C-alpha cells in the first residue's frame, strides 16, 4: 500500500464534515435547549455547521463563530436559501471576540473546550459570560476528561468508521490514535482515501486535549462569574461519573 500525504486544505472541511456528521447523538440535546431558551443562539467553534445547521433548520437564528476561514467557507456553502436569513457567520477567536448581541443560549459543543489550553480557558469563559443575555445559559460539552487521562500512553491507530468520499465515492477509512505529549493528549484522526488503483491518500488532523478534573473546571467557571446549574455525563442528561462518555456543563452568568 502506497500512502500519499494530502496537504491541500480544501479537503479538510469536507472530510471533517462528512465524518463528524455521522455523529448526531448530541443534536436532540442542543435542539431541546434551543427550544427552551429561544434565540438568538451563539455557537462557539461552529466548524462546518454540524450543530449550527440543524438549529437553523429548526427555525432558530444562530450566530456561528470560528477562527478557521476554510471551515466557515464550507459552512457558508451548506446554508440553504431557506435558512440564510437566520445564519450569521463570524470569523473570530473565541478567546477575544466582541459581538453587539447578547444571547439566551451560548454553546460550545463537541471537543472544542477540551482542546483549549488551560491558560486559554479563562478568556473563553469570560467572553462567553459577557455574551449571555439575562437568564442566558452557557453550555459546553467535552469528552470525559477522566477517561482521557486513562488512555494508554502511546496508542496504536484504531479503526473508527468509514464513509464514501462525497466527491469520488471511493471509501474513506477513518482511524484515530491517542498519544501522550508533554502538554496533554494528542488525538490524530487519519482519513485514508482508498483509491481504485490501490493507492491510499492519507490526511491527518491532530489536536491536543488538555484534560482537567471536574472540580478544577468548576472552579474556573466560578472564578469568571459563571454559576454552574447542572452537569451531565451524556446527552440523555444522565449524571456524570468516571465512566461517562462526556462531561457537559450548564452555567448561567
Ligand atoms: C471540534 S470542532 C467542532 C465543530 C462543531 N462545533 C461541531 O460540533 O461539529 C472545533 C472547532 O472550533 C474551532 N476553534 C478552535 N479553537 C478556536 C478558537 N480559539 N477560536 C475560534 N474557533 C476555534 C475550530 O476551528 C473548529 O472548527
């Protein structure tokens, strides 16, 4: 098998979106909070719109903030005529943005919080609090930090799933690999695009996670004036414990 490394950026949002759109377990949770809180909603780190688009399709006005221009361009192309006037996309950094609106609901779904270095979290939390409307709710979800810290130090790649490449319809095999690095735990997603002539185009996306104990996270929320009103361990609102798949924190300003 000859592996070719793919470096062109336009492939990243497409493969990211196709892969992560397979994961929709959290969507009913976000939609329920959106119904309860009403809009406008602010999604921090909206990426390619896996969460933002269903919220807009459900009739909510959604602001999406992301620093990655390629992800936002991809998302902009997914917005339909029907939802266009309910979607506001902003390129910015979730540690330093300043929007004129205040929001009944601010979300940070998926893994984004976990990938902020500990020193960046305070700025992100402070910004989120400042953008909450009165009685507004800020919700962040992340992989269970307790489980992350127990991962084997130098994991081999593990096959996760596969999907059809949306352009070529060839299979794309997805594997993930976790490695301890000095600063935290590096997660790499390998996307192996299997070409009919036997070659494999590999694109790898890596991010570092900074797991932190729940009591430390709660302390940081408190320090910036966010009052935690709930914690969950999954998107069915089960309680959080050491084996929960996720850690979800619900806070008010
Ligand atoms: C794991 S993706 C999540 C995408 C989307 N929320 C979802 O649930 O599928 C993380 C996104 O956060 C964005 N991001 C990470 N750090 C950021 C920062 N400091 N400011 C703005 N966006 C950031 C990345 O560009 C990426 O699009």
